[in-house]
């Protein structure tokens, strides 16, 4: 069983794949060459599923860590009674990749460099690769300058300046370091049928590490457009979103991991290493705020390509795609893994791809309205696709679905789904000239008005004083906070004010964090959602409550880990991070809420 706190991990990325590193220097998660590849190290999900640690032999050890400024290169400082050592970790970017080119030619290589800066520190290395989520225990073989690991579809080549002692599929080493002494390690992952690479010396590793630092800094320099409160946090969240972007396609994964649970010991253990259409409009808003215009355009382009032809065949628009544009994301369990703190099953794939979620049409058209030039003609394929999305929303908004939270119970008439169909038609109407759809305007306007009437009549609960989760119910849901955010009703409408207040009082726990809802068909408690707390901050800012908005924002931000990384959820009792990590949606929520608070405070000054 893996018991390490989720929030103890740091993210590494080469804009194609991801690794997670613990505070004491263990790589407990590594998927290469893609975010959704089988893990080579997966101790995050099972103690025996592989890791690679570099750490001092004996304690006590004082540990601190940070990202090198404006990068996602991790620096961990170990202070012992005898001396101090600094460990740098990075997933290597391609040689001399700069700016928007990050991830274009990443070599699939994990770099690790440890330097003694003071006194003497004895270092131990444990290398236990376990490809395919621990199913493969490879054969280790000494090669000049390191070790090769054979077994399965990949050959792992470890460059090591230390002679490692092999015991089965695990290698160990121990070496004393004195002030000024540096060691460099590199793990290169190649396919079994490729020509085997040569190992790297410490100097070459150091140069590629420095080059990776400069690559990240060059990207950060181009993305400093946001000026306002929490400027550093917004910039860092923009980097995290870039780190979760699959460079070849522009797709952004929801998180770097699979099966980290929404409740310790629970069954809500999903694979988040895919791209959701649902996230599209929120993501594009966040990228625009963080001055990521090029990434914004590429992300929309990916969505349009991935979804092309589905509506043409009369099928529902799929809610999520693989990062290469794949559609079949069939789910299966990995029964050999015990899961984080015995939270099972561990799953890969995500069967939510089969669900009907009507909100995707609104998110897609909202993304298009934000991204496509309003005064330029669209290419025929994009125009046809968006027209079909608008028509589908107009035709199907009356039907039930699974809703934004991908509930696995019966279909219902979820308010958020109706709202986003309203958004789809509202944005299509505004884009009618570009869509060359003036003849469709009367029909779209009629259906948009019908949706508004249905939401106001069947979604408003007078006794609750709030809009509800689904039509004709008295259940509250944090997704109703989207009503003012998407512009359905003006922020000062009494029903909006009352709804925001209801969420703030009835869905907020004693820590000030917001739950998605109170109960569902799984009958499992879950943590509070950081995204929903940022939504509350954004809605409070829009409705004129800027002081309360700041408080809600700070409450959510306080649950970032020491490196500023946000999980999906937080345990109400222990305040521990829960869910897949780090969570793109949480960082998107941070960026959008920060902008909303900044804009509201500027309006207050000029009022």
C-alpha cells in the first residue's frame, strides 16, 4: 500500500509526459513517452510498483524544496548534521527548445543531479524500475556508464557515475559526497526495437539540465501578461497548465495521474490523463489571462480536430478524448495494484467517454467565441462543425443526461446541462455572421428563450431560495455558480445573489471549502472541491462581494502544497489533498477567480 500524502509530490514535465517526486527525493510516478503511457514507476499506487530514490543515508535531515525560478525544474535541499546536498530533478526538454517550442522534441529522459554544497553527505540510490504499472520486473544488466533494463516494450537506460549493486530487478548504490562534488544521473526510455542509446556523462547531463532551465524561463518570459493580485500564483498556474499540455497536439490533460481517490479507501478512482471538452471554455479563459494566446489557439484546434465528424454522423459530441485525439478510452481495472491507501480499484481508461453530457456544446461554442476572430470567415470544416454543434444543442437540450460531474446513475435533467445549451445558442447567435447562419437566427433565438424559460421555471426553487442541481428538485449543486459566470442572468439579480449565498452557506464546510453537492448514487462522502471554491470566489466577485471573494480565494489557495500545486479535492477532516494531482481544473479556477477579483476591485475603485 502507498501511504505518502498526495500533496507531498512535485510535478515534473517535458510537455509530453510527467513524473511525480516526493519531498525526500523519490520518483514515485513516471509515464513516458506520453502522459497516458503505462507507468514505469508507480509506487504512488502500490509500494511494489517501482520508484527511484536519491537521498542522504542517515538523518536527521531537514528538507526544503522549490522550483527553480520561472521553471518546473525541482530543487530539493537536504541538510544533515554532516553537510548539505542539493538535488535537482527535471524531465529534459529538447535541446535548445525555447518559448512556444517546448516539448517539440523532448527525448523522454529524466535528469537527476545531486551536489554537495557543504561538508559531507553520504548518499544512497535505489533504482527499482517496474514498467507497465509494476507488471514487468525487468532484467538489469551493467553497461558502460550505467545500467540497462530489459523487459516489456521498452529498454530503460540509466546513466550513472556510481557503480550500482544489482539484486533481482532492483539496484542499490551508496557514495560519500564532499563539498563541490556533483553527480549526474539520466534515465532514458526507448522502445525495445530501437537502437540502444549510449549513456551520458555527468557534464552532458548538467548541460541538458541547464538548457531545460533556460527553456522553461524562455516560456515564462513570454507569459507575463497578467498584472494584479496573486500575480506569481497566476504565472505559476499558467506554467502548470503548460506542463500538462501534450505539445504535439496542444491537448491539456485534466491531471497527471490515474486513480488517486476522491475519498481515502473509496471507489471514485478515475483516470484523468485525458482531455475533457467540458474544461474547454474555462481553460481558454485561463490561458488568455495567463497570456498563453498561442496555447489557447492550439487547444481549440485540437478540440475541433478530435471531435470532427461525430456530429456529422448524428452521434453525440464526445465529452473527452485521448491526448492524441483518440476516442475509445475504454476503462479497465489493474487488480495487481492495491491503490493509494488501499483505495481500489485502480483504473486505466475512463468509461465516462461513453456518457451523454449536453453541456459540451456550450463549452465548445463558448471556446470558439473566445478564440476565433469575429470578423474573419471561418474555414468550411470549422464552420460546418460549429453549426452542427449549435443545431444539436437546439435539438437535444430537452433530453436528460449525466451532467457535469459524470454521475454514473440514471440520466436526469441537470440544470448545468440546460444552462450550457443556452450558452451554445447564445454564442452561436453572436457568431452568426462568421457562421453564415443568419437564416438560423430565429430558430436559435426561439430555442434559447425556451431554455431560459425552463431554467427560470423549473430550476428555481422558491423554498430553497436558489437554483438547483436538476429540474424540479431541492438539491443544491455548486455548478449553479456558473449562472452569473456565463452571463445567463445579471450578477445583481436577486435570484443570483440568493443562489450564491445558498452555496456559500449550505455547501461550504467548516474550513470554508465548497462541496460539489451533498449526496449522490454512490453514497460515498467525498472531499471538498477546490475548483468549486474558486468558482465561489469568482461568483462573489461578480456579484459585488469582493471582500468575501478574497477570503474564499485565499481559503482555496491555502490548500496548495509547498510548491503551489493544487489537488482536485481536500479532505474536510484532515485537510489532506485528494484526487488526481496536480489538477488542471483547480489551477484554471485559480486563474479565472484571480482575474474576476482584480476586475471587480478595479470597478469598485472607479465606481
